């Protein structure tokens, strides 16, 4: 039986990161993958969705070109060509995640189904291997809600939507979370008649309510019908029956949630327990109930972000192989919904801050005061800083084009407990959308200088300088 320092189950973002780091440490590493290396991010998630969003943005820009003195264009979109561009982007990135690239990094790849046969052994295909440690990084898959007739209707999911070559005339999107909003807006821009159905009382239920409202208004201006507080009751091959009526469709896209990929892993044989949500039960250091087996990425039950999955894998590998024990501050993990405008946030929302921190201050800055937004004609957005004790930034939201880039520095502020004054001390480039949070922080710092106690000190120092310089 071959023995390895680390066996990684799954070749997605978490698995690739963990395997490569372990090999860099000098460990003997085996990565087992039953499907395509690269995982959801490469094949059905981040890469294809952003490529499609880019295509849709170009169509929308051409449609709005008349406002810029150009001849606007509005014609049918060849979805097959748009999808070909999506697949070209995937092909360009794929070699970085290939078995050949992993071999160069001293990672051995085994193809086939993997399942544990004991606490420190597993089988990949017909091959039995032993391990000192194992990392489960098998990811997640779209989950269909238990709605009568839904499975039989064979709806599209975020995994299968990329097989479309013809634009559906009427597309109903079930689920108004990030994936539903992104794909719904993209297909509407490409020419489909889109309806988004959300059971909660607003889109993006985890975002700031105001951010969700700004996005909903933008979607409405682009012709997307948004139905909130609407529950699906049953489905047939061309209609969705809800508590408020019937929606006919040509294609139905379901984006209501995901489930951990744990079927067939032999978890009982390994002594690995699951939690009530159907994911793996892990502690704060990502260790399962078997102290030799860790988990990272979607399967660990955490937020399904590629950037978090990679950090989790690195954290787990460092703990397993080097004994370095540290916890990930998930409070400071940024999230981005890549609609137009983008909705980016980090830390807590205003409502969450009141529950966790008691009295808090909220500083909003309208993007009518951000010169880049004015120049671009995109003033519908805003920046919000949520400030806890001593003016520390405990949360932030940015709604704007490229908000995902803007949120990065705010994530550092939340991670390190910076005050608004400390954030404002870093000079930001002008004119950019980063002016939003910078000017919000500057305004907060100025208000604190003018506060009664601080103001008296400032006025005393000013008076003293005047007398000194006479």
C-alpha cells in the first residue's frame, strides 16, 4: 500500500491550493479527483459567470451608447457565440489547474472515485492508499428545493446553464440571491425576458437592505421583473405555480442553494461526522471528528467563496503538516455580488452590528459626491461604513461599478480593527470609486475632531499656536 503525507479529495480551489502548498513544504501529496480538475470555479462558477457578465455588459453598453453621442446598437444576440467566448476563457485558464501543472508542482493526481476505508486509509478507484493526513475538499453542488414537479421539469442550474446555445425567450429565475441576480441580469441584457422570483422580502437577503433596493431598482430599469415574497408551490414543464399566480416560461433556472458533496465518501469508515445542514462537522481550525482529517471549501459548511476556500486549505495544511494553529477571521471575509452595479460588503451590516455591538454609528456617502461616479453617469450607488466603539470600522458596504475592487481595502480595515481616522490616513487615488469609502472615513474623522471633548482640545491647541506665533 502506498502511503502519503497528505491525500486531498477534490481538485477544486481548496484542493488545488492545499495540495500545492503541502508539496511546497516537501510533503508527499496525492490529489484524488473524480471529474475535471479546476472545480466549480473554473467550469461552472466564477470564470464562466464573469465571462458571460462581461459579454452582457458589452451588449448593454452598446444599447446605451446613444447617451454618449454614439450610434446605439440594439439587435439580436448570438448566444452560441457568447458561450463560445465563455468556453474560450475557461480553456485559457484550464492549463494552470491541469494534471501536468500539478506534476510540475510535485503533486501526484489519481483519477477516480475516492472513499475512506478506515480512519487512515482510502481507496481511489481500485487503488488502496494510506495517509498521515487527509483534506476533504469535494466542494458543493446546486440543490433543488422540494417543490412538487421541479425535478421532473429538469430546470437549469448554475452547473447546466452553460450548455445553452439559444437564448430563451422567457426565463424565470427561482432565487434572488447573488447567483440568481447575476445570471438574471446577464440574460436580460442579452435579450431574454427575465423574471426573478424570491421568497424572502427582498433580493440579496444577506446584504444591506438599502443595497438590495438599489440593485432591484437597477434591474427594473433594465426590464427585469422582480417578484419578492413570492413562494413557488409546484412546477410543470412550462409553468411555475406560485402563491400569487402562474408564471409561464421557456426555461426555468434554479439558484436557491447548494449542498455539500459528501455522498459516497465513506465518512462512517473514517469516523467523520456531518452536521445538521448536511456538511462536515468541523471545529474552528477546520478539523473534523477524525483528528487526522480536515475539510476546506464549500464542504466545510462555510460561506461558498473561492477566496475563502483557498485560505481555508492553506490554514488546514499548515496545521496538519507544520503544527501551525490559527483561525480564520470569517468576519473579515469580503463578498461581492457581480451585478451592475456590484454589491460588495465585509464585516457586519447595520442590523447585525446593533445586535453584536450595541449602539453603532453609520456613515453613508452618496455616490453623487464621488466624482468618478458622476463622470461615468453611475451615481445610483453609495458607500456605508458601520462604526463600532472608538470609531472602529466593523462593517462596510459599497454599491458601485467595480465595488469588488473597492472593498479590498475595507476588508483590511475590518480585519485589523482600524478606526475611520486610520483608514482615512491612507491616501487613495483620484478619481476612483475608492473615493467613496475614503471620503466617508474623512467625514467621520472630521466629525470626531469637532465633537465637544475633542473640539475643545483642538481649539485650545489652535489658540496656543496663535499666541506662540505672534
